[in-house]
C-alpha cells in the first residue's frame, strides 16, 4: 500500500505541475504505517542443523555453503559464472543475477549500481568452489541447471531430507 501511494502521489504531483489537474488528490491520504520486521538470522544451532541436512547432498551442499560464506542473494548466486571468480587472488565479482520473467529464466542486471561488487573469499570458500568447478564440466555457470544453463531461482521446489 505504501509503495502504491508513493507511485500515485508522484504521478499526481507531476499532473499538478503540468496543469493537467488542479490539486493532488493523494495529498491528504492516510498511508498505513510500515510494519518493520527485523531480519531473521539462524543461530549457531540452527546453522549446524541446516549444514548437517545438506552435508551429503552434492547438489545443494556447495550452493548453500557458498551462499552462507558470501551473503549473496539467491539470484546473485545463481548468476555467478566462472569468469566472475578469481580463485588465485581469492575474490568473487557480483555482476548479474538470475530471475524469472514471464515464466522464462533470464540473466538480468543487478538492481542498483552498489549491488555490483567484489567480495573476498575465505580459504574454505575457495576449496568449496574448486570442488564445484570439477562437478560443473564445461558450463559457464558456477551452479548450473542439469541442462548446463542457469538454474531456476525457484528454490522453493527443492527438498532436503532431515539428517539421519
């Protein structure tokens, strides 16, 4: 609602300035208060449980470990190509993201200029990425789909079983 109000208010303000309408009808509208929700972070025990759950899953272990070590958003992580990684100098360049538009998985630019960044990699993260490199074959993507292209951002479809 707040986002819609902001967009309408801006459009109506421009219409007043262009002398299309005499007064901005959104000027005295009551905007609902924002419901601030603090970020939920896993505690140490929850993180251990999560890592145990993916430990024996070759597909997701390296993916989630890299995500946890870098703090990348899902689309950014899926958008990583091997050309973005410098294993020798230990850094990773975030240059694109993967998203879905009209049902099609697409390579997309990042949302802001500050989202383009270079991150240092720990020795553990480099080891994980080197293991991943051996698994991906000729794919340009670090975490490719089974067909070799970019993976779908719809990770809600995955299932990870509880550790035994």
